[in-house]
């Protein structure tokens, strides 16, 4: 069971499952923003339609390309495709982070200061991780490149996958959490996602021996 969980292919499937809803939501917004069919809940974001559209489009690319970039077989067999998709992933991550920062500046926030500050910090962290990941790739330092790209992916997806936590909480309580407790859970989940990324980078101890993960992922 543990072996199944840590082997790269199930890990990629797990990522696809975990990110399916935010990726679909981003895809839907990509169509809705230019056509003006944005649902009432999100209408307030339409004060910055360009930032919102760029954010959704870049989030869609980032969410789709991220898991694919981690598939070892694709990297080994289609190196040129990995490099091309990698460039698109980096561009998408940069645009997503910058447009996320623009949304923070342009749209009146309905979150607490805690979440707004976290969003600003993680966007900046995402930009730094992508730049360091590209620098490591150019220096042919594969271990550092892999580590920074996993960090970037975890930082980018941490906020988008919050539904995985909010939905069970809603089912348990019969009502959504709101205000500071909601934003506290949001930021805590983001940190857990980043910690999970660090765990993958370090080879998923204590299971790495059994799953021969190091060999599988390089
Ligand atoms: C560093 C990572 C990210 C940051 C800092 C960020 C930031 C933001 C901010 C500030 C908003 C406006 C929220 C509001 O005021 O209600 C937003 C909305 C949105 N984000 Fe992100 N985001 C990130 C990652 C992502 C990812 C990975 C995706 C998609 C896979 C995504 C898709 C969206 C979508 C679709 C909306 C619009 C939501 C709606 O219409 O209600 N974001 N994001």
C-alpha cells in the first residue's frame, strides 16, 4: 500500500486527483471571464478582468503541466518535450504568481490580513523557487532543479487545493467555517502542502528503501 503510494505513477495520479477541481475551475473561468458569464460569487473579481483571466489561464497550465513534468518515463523518453513543457510551466508559474499579486492589489479583499499576507508571501516564494529551479537547470544541477521545481509546484498548488480540507470540514460540521478560523486552516494547509513537497524532495522517508524511490525518480 505504502509502496503504491510513493511510487511515481500513483503519486502523479494522486496529484491529478487532488488538483482536478481547481484546474477545472480555472478552465471554466478562462471561458467565463471574456464572455462575462462569471457567477455572482466571483463578480467582485471582475474589477480586474485581465488579471483574473491571466491568473486562471496560467493556473490551468501550471496545474496540468506540473504532474506531467514529474513522470520519469516522459522525462527519459521525451527529453525535448520535458524541456519545452518545463519552459511553459515556468512561464505559467510566473504569470500565475504575478497576476495573483495583482489581484491582491486590485480587488477589495474579503479575506483576513493573515490570508492576504500568506498569499503575497507564497506568490513571492513561488517566483523565487522558479528562478532558482531554472538557474539549477542551466547549471545542469539536476538534484537542485528537481527540488526547486517540486517546491514551486507545492507552493503554487497549496492555496488552490484548499477544497480538499474545507469540504470534509463542511460535511462534518454541516456548515462552512468562516473568518479567521477559515483563513487559519487555509494557511495551515498551504504550509502542510509545502512540507509534503519537502518530504518528496527528501525521498519520502522512511519508505524510500522499500520503494526504491531514489532510483525511480531520477
Ligand atoms: C501562489 C499561488 C496562488 C496565489 C497567491 C493565488 C492568489 C489568488 C487570489 C488573490 C485570488 C483572488 C481571491 C479572492 O479575492 O477571492 C485568486 C483567485 C483565483 N485563483 Fe489563485 N492563486 C494561486 C494559485 C492558483 C492556482 C494554482 C490556480 C489554478 C489551478 C488558481 C486559480 C484561481 C482561480 C480560478 C481564481 C478565481 C476564483 C473565483 O473566481 O472565485 N490559483 N487566486
